[in-house]
C-alpha cells in the first residue's frame, strides 16, 4: 500500500472530487504541495491526497522495487524489500530507469506494484466517499507510470477506477489495447526532460488517438522533468477547461445532434 499525506481533507459536507497525486521516485512528497495548493484554490469542494510509493528511496518513496533498477545495471546484491532504504544514488537510478528499462521488465515491475496501488486508490475513495468518476489521478515520473497503469483498471461494475488521469513525464509500461471511453487522459511532458524522453508521450498519444481514446498531449518546450509553475499551470488549465468527450457526446445526443461533431 502507498504512504499517504493529506493535503486537503474532505469538506464537512463531503468531497465533490478526489485528487490523488502520485509522487516521483526518490522525491519528497512535499514537492507536490504547490500543485496541491493550486488545485485546492481552484476546486474548493475537493479532497487532495499525495500517495508515495512504499519503498523508501532517497528523500522519498518509490513505487517500483529498487531491485529492478539494480538488476538492470548488473549491480544487484540481494533482495530489497518494502520499506528498505537504498540511498540517494539508487533514487536517481530508479527514476532514470523508466527510460532505460525494456517494456517487458517495466511491465513486470508495474504488475508487482499495481495491487497495492489500486488498494490505496479504492481505500481513499471509500474514506472520502467519492465515486471513481469524480476521482482524478495525477502522477509525475515514476508516479505517472503507476497512475497510467491504475487508470486502466476497472471497478466491479466494469467502469474505470478513475474519471481522469493526468501525467507529467511518465510512460506506459505496456500500451493498452483498449481504453474506456469514460476515461479522460492528459499527457504533459517537458521537451527537455532528460529522465524520460518526451518521445514516449508522443508515441502513446498517437496510439491512443488511433484507438479513439479521449486523450490530449502537451509537449512543453524548454521544460525538464520537474513540475515547474508553468507545468502546474498547464495541468490546472486542462482540469478547468477540458470537458470529458463522453459527457459532451451525451449532451449532443439529447439535443438530437451528431455526437461525433465534437471530436
């Protein structure tokens, strides 16, 4: 299970939305506080929680086992269990690993971490009494990769585990073959990101468009792997202005208009 830090509890009357922020490998959870503050100001009725991976790495946590990074470099000396500290140098390796790992290795690592990640999402939805469709996952780096994987999961009724997923500088472990039309995806990537190359986002967006997924990708020049004020502004703007396509299409049908005219 993830380590949670509540940035904004649910209002007394209950939360209308739930933002779950997935931190990057080795980064302190406080790094997402500025984004949380901006979301809190924009969405007063929302609850906001930072989720940190269960492995202690550097100044923060990691979602994927640090052992995977060590094996990839041929430097593994033994198993690293949940809660084990592997130091700042491995923190960097775990982050950079996203770009270097093969799809097969990354998929295995994500599959291992996914049950605990989903358990945390569902636990916070229950605690805040927020439905999946009113839940947004926001991930950075390694947290972005986990958020993308979690967003593909479904609840018992077959609906996605969240309504929206926005990711900064991550990549899919494995490209999905099918994406629910009820899921809204937003990719945000700095073109100067040296940790995870922006080409991962370009390829993912192109493939998702072919699948007719509700997706938009923003490649921001001169931005690196961090979540700068400008990048946070891009995220916030998309949350404020982007209407989920399936809701727009439903409204068009009610009016007797062609729902595909909004595509």
